[in-house]
């Protein structure tokens, strides 16, 4: 990978904050966007903006072709069996809400749903909302001190009442990459379907939904160098066919009358209303971009950055890293002594470093570690060893100020 060349694709990395060069270490919240993706958005607005799947006119055909080409790129990217299994959403959050709402119809009073202690709020609250409509219980897989899941406990949590499992592929706080393939196998042995929250995994490692054998897989375009406001929900056809639509409106129907409405074929049954067709087309370009770099190259570059940053930060007195799992993505959450994460984040920002602070939308996990927040540095392939060196110095300098 030629990092100098790659960085030129991301003009934002050249900007300054408070007169200091920006060091962007908040990639797990949202990644930056390469020029090719920005150009794809501009081209859609300048040349092909028309509503999709509706018009016979040329512009509408062009926009539709671009959206459907993007769907095929997503299908290939995650190795889904069919484009009918690829639903465009607004993001991971909407994908999980869709499943909780539509699969929720098959979950009844007294049933149980297994989640983990490291879930993002997006994979907790939709199930709790379902729980308000039906008396279902969330059963929680504990996280061990090093940030790995207690898989033995997971196996023991299954009962005759278990109806669904919802787990993250990679934790946005600890970086832990969970053994989802093994967890899915265990769930399927109990005849229980599994949703995988892939928000943090899809941008950083190869994902093969057929090999994982997951029933649902949700992720967001904005974390994978794509546009904001677009996401993907993969669902196995056998489930999608049985589920009722999440929302009603244009394009998700076959026929409508005041007596009876019938649904469109998959995947359109789950895509009510005008989609973000500009963003969806640009997601296709983001996938082309990622593929041109190579997912394996991305993963190994980020592993190298993770190892280097871990070693540099561990040199700092009083610094504790949360999440030291052997299989981990390029995310480091930490605290120094009892310094408040927010206070430290503000000072780091003054020095040009963009990191995330606070509970990271994972309050139950914060509670697990007995803290209210952490500082998180999350890396992308375009980050450099020099940025990490400067970051380690800045953390040391800021810590000394408290
Ligand atoms: N995590 C972070 O800074 P949306 O907002 O729908 O694109 O993604 C939600 C989501 C779901 N699951 C996981 C594991 C996530 O990390 C996120 C988003 C960001 O960690 C913003 S809170």
C-alpha cells in the first residue's frame, strides 16, 4: 500500500484544527470519504438524478441501473447468494430495527433473546422496544476481563424459550472480533436464527455471509468510506419471505386496493419510499475503492497500526487499555489514571487529535468495567506510524497536565 498516494484521495486529512495538523483517529464513528466516492455523488446529482424504479425516461433508467449495480456489488462484497437478500437501509441501526420489528412478529410472550454485554445500543434498544410490546426477556452473554465473550456461558444460556440471537461481529469499544461463525453454529443447533451487527467488521475484514451462515447481517456505508445515510441489511431469503414489511409506502407493493394490498418481490418489499439512490450508487463506488486496495491488505495494514499503537500507548504510566482480546480490530479504548475521558478528549482536540470520548453508545459495557466513559482511538489504513507517535506524545503531555 502506498499510504502517501492513498492519503491524497482524502483531502480532509490535509486540514488543520486550531492551527495543528488534523490526526483523525475516530474512524470507528465514521470513516473519511475518498475523492472517487465524492465524485460519484456529484456525478449522480449533475447527470443522473431521477427517482428510481419508477420512470421510463432515460434519467430514471440510469439512476435505477446505478442502484441495482450497487446492489450487485454489495452482494459480491459479502458473498450473499442473491441480490434479493440485499436490502438498502439508512444504516446498521435501521437494519436491526427492521429485523426486531418484522421478526418480532414471530417472538412471543415469555420468549428470550440472547445478546451480549458488549452490544452497541443499536443492538439492545430495538429488542427492548419489542419487549415493551411483548413480555420477552433479554439474556446477556458476559464479557470477560480481557474483552472476550464467555462462550461457555453463551452455550449455557440457551433454553427452550430462546427465539433469537443478536450479536456484534466486532465491538466498537473493545475491538474484540467475536467468534460469530462458532456462535451461529451453536444457535442453529438450537434452531435459533442469528443477526450479526457488522457495523465495525464490514469495513475492516472480509465478510462472507454464506460461510458465516448468519441469518441477518447489518452494516453502514459511512463507516466503510461511503456516503452517510445508507446501510445494508443482508437477510436469508427464507426469513425475508416469511417476514411482513417493516414500513409501508411506494415501491414495496405489488397491488394496492382498499380491501387488500400485496407485497412486491424481494428485496423491494423492505424498501418503502424513495431510497437514498445517490448514496446507494456512491456506496458501489466505495466498494470498488475498498476492493481496489484489497480487503486482506486493509486488514493487515490496520493490524500493524493496532500493534504499533498498543505498544506506544502501553509505555505511558497509568494508562489502561480496555480490550486486549487476541483477535481484535484496530480500536484502542483507554483511560489514564482517573482522568475524565471528556476532559482529555477536549485537550487532545486542541492539539489536533480527533478521538471519541464517553460511553460510545455502550453503557452496559461501561458498567461492566465500572467506568462512565473511555477515550477511543480507532484507526484506518490511511493513518500512519508518525501520527501514532505524535498521539502517544500528546496523551503523555495531556496526562501530565492533570
Ligand atoms: N458506532 C461509534 O462511534 P449507525 O449509527 O446506524 O451507522 O451504526 C450504529 C452502530 C451499530 N453497531 C455498532 C457496533 C456500532 O459501532 C455502531 C455505530 C459508532 O462507535 C457511532 S455510535
